[in-house]
C-alpha cells in the first residue's frame, strides 16, 4: 500500500519530465534545422534576385520579383551544357569502374583463400591513411610523362584500379555471404568469377548502390583532378567551369548562385531518392553491421 | 599364393595411387583458388604499385633533386629540405595555418557531430525529416558550396552577419579579415557536420538499451548516462572519426583555392595552407623537386600524428569484449 502510493506520483512526474524533454528536443531540432537550411534557402533566394536587390541593405529574404531568367542567362553565359555533358561522361565512367572493380577486389578479399591475403588487406587499410595530396605531384609527373594531361584518362583510369575505402566497405558486406552458398555453387561447377557475378553481386545490391552513389558524388564534385589535368576549356567539368565562371562574371551573385544551384541539383535529387543507402554506408563504416 | 600376393600388391598400389591423385587434385584445386584470389585483387595491386608505391618512391628521389619539368634532374642532396626549413618563411606560415585549422576544426566538428547524433537519437515526431535535413549539407560540396559561403560571409549583406546583427553583434569581415579567415572556414565545415553525425547515430543505435535501464535502476541521471555509458560505448567511432578527420584536415586546399583570388592565400597569407603553398610551388613555379620535398615533409608529419593517435587510442578506446579491433 505504502509503496504504491509513493510510486504513483513519482511515475507521473517522470512521464511529465520526459514530455518536457521531448518538447525541448523538438524545439532545439526545429531551430537547428532552420539554421542548417538557411544557407540553401539563401542561395535559391539570391539566385532569383536582381543585382540591385542583392546589394541592398538590409538584405531582403524573398526576392521582390522572381527573376527566373537569371538561370537561363547564367547557363548561357558560359558553355555550361558542354561542361555538364563532360562531367556526366566522366562520372558515369567512374561509377562503372568503382562498382565493378571494387566489388571484384572485395570479393577476393572476403571469399577466396590465398597466401598473403591478410597482409595485403592490412596494406589496403593503411593506404587510407596516406594523405592524397602527397601523391598528387608524383602522379602528375607520371601522367604527364605518358601524355595523359588534358585527357580524361587521369580522372577515369584510377577508378578502375580500386579504392581502399570502397574495398573495405564492400568486403564487410561480402563477408556476410554464407560460405555454404559458395561451396554449393562450386560443387555445381561454378568458378569464382561466375559466383561473384551471378550470386554475390545480385545479393549485394544495396551495397553496390551505396558505392555507386558515393562514387557518383565524388566524381561529380571532383575539383582537384580536373583542375590539375584539364587545360582545354572545351574539356572542362562543371566544377572547373564554375570556378572559371566566378572569374568572368566577377561579383554578379545572381548568376553565380543560379549556376551553383544547377550544379548542386543532381546531387540533391540523388540524395532525396536514395537516402537509405547513405545510412547503409554509415552503418558499415561504424561497424554496427557486417 | 602368388596370385593373392599380386592382388594385394595391386590393391595397395591402387589405393596409393588414388591417394596421390587426390592429393594432387586438392593441390591443384588450391592452386586454382590461389590464382583466382590474385586475379580478383589484381586491379588493386596494379593501382597500388603504379599509383601509390611507385610515385611515392619516385617523389622521394625527386625531392633530392632540382627537377622543374624542363630541366634535367640534378641531384642536390638536402638542399630542398634546407631551403624549406631555413629560407622559406611561407613554409612556416603555411604549416602554422594548417595546424591551426586542424587543431580547431577536428575537435569542434567531432563534438558537434556527437551532440547532433544524440539529439537525433531521441524519440520525437518528425525525426526522419530532421535526420534528412541535418545530413543534407554533407552531400553538398565542391565549388558551388564555396561560392555560396562567400556570399553568406559577405561582411555587409551576407546572411551570417545579418543574423548576428539581430543579436546586436557586429559581425567580423570574415574572409577579408586575416584574424577571421580560418574561423570562417571552420564555420563552413561545421555546417556539414551531418556526415560525421550519421556515423555516430549508427553506433548510438548499437548501444544495448539494457545498459541504460540498469543505470536508471541505479539512479543515474541523463548526464551520467551520457558520460558513463554513451561516450565509452561509442569510443571506437570517435577514434575512427578523429583519425580520419585529422588526415582530412591536412588536405585542406580547395576551400582556400576557390575562396581567395586565384589561390593567392587570402589577406596576409592567412589562408595559405600547406597544400596551397605546395601547389603553387609545383604547378605555378614548376619547382617539382622542392614541392616533392614539401610533400614528403607533410607525409612524415601526418604519419607521426597518426601513429601518435593510434598509440593514444589504445589508452581510451573501449572495445566490447576486450579484444582489439
């Protein structure tokens, strides 16, 4: 009797406290999302203003009149269509290379027994610790020696030679494939290549899509590679194009922001459509799965 | 008698031969398996040798020469290194700028990511939307984002200073004030903290609920639970995050290149990061020898810090079950 009378008010106060906590968390998250989202909204808003309105003080939040023409004018001021097609071509090649090669290598590390495998895998992991910038100069010397400067080869070929992070991610996935399945396929006369292509790859679709998205974003946003290797304006990618565009239109922010929105658009769309695969990637990196 | 003997001998022979054949078969199967293994990882091996090991060793050699693309390669001993440490004051400026950036951005973004993950791990309505929203900046990158932040940080009409003025704060000139250029970049980095957040969120969800329940029975409060259960349980991810973002921090280049005039290093060289200085030496002045020696110094600095990190990690990282990763 005595105890139940004591616990009832305590229980009530506790549920009251969790309610307050929930409201508080909601408020913080709401305020935070405004802060997080405001740069993006600002970018869109600026892209629809006239230059006069952008310079005005204090700044306005919504454009007086939506200047949709800014987008068309910005796009046509520079060869953006050409640059977009170039970028798309490179990106598609990089995605294909990343998906095929990294899954092949990862399957090898996960499911085939060979001598020196563990040491080699440790080397794969430790290459992740090499700062990429250290390799930039010697790689440039190599590619310029074999005449690849001002071609897309330095941007595409490395994608066909494996990426340590992707190999690591995919290996974690392939490890979850039951060995019995592979043994059974072997007894039916399949070799490892067939098992990889016909059994492992279809089963690993989520992982493959994760890698495809990551490599798409990487290639689409790559700035350093094209900056270093591409000199011909006709061969520019969107990133380099945008940087050049910054020089030509100077501080015409309505054009700069309009072009920026368009360059970011594909990445944003992919993010909204394939959200769950980003989470998949994080789950594996953090070691909660695999 | 004789026939029986022959038969027996034959039997033994057959058995022996079969065994030998089996052994041979297993051996050849194993060899085929090994061959398949090497074939599967061959692309990576080629990449490792041609794009990493080879170039790395070659650049070590180049760092001891005066190679500048047009000239022949002359061996100059430690001249490049001597010049770097004693004559090139921009080397020290760029090293300092980079260390400043790493020293502040790594702890700030790590703490920010953990805090955000804890917030996003609560049960409130609309959580799916919040998670998507907070992660969004992490996928936005490249020149477009740098241009956006140049606009946001504009001293008079930018959003950041406008927002600060609501609180009566007179915002700094950010990218135009040498004192504030690096904090400006750290602020920009903090915006995309959602990327790290996702890692922490995944690991937070892996912490067993029973632990919290047990602590609650013992009368632990929210803060106690956070510091005595949550943080220790996610130390492996914190460790991973710190190691990788430290290496990533030393890579800073693009932001400074795009957000200053043609990568000139900004006001009073306050954004002249190590990689920018290296880049200018290599691809503006074509001092490949000198730039290569800079690359190797960077490599050694990062390796020492990473080793230090790995050593230190053994002291504070908690692995469930007590075994090492």
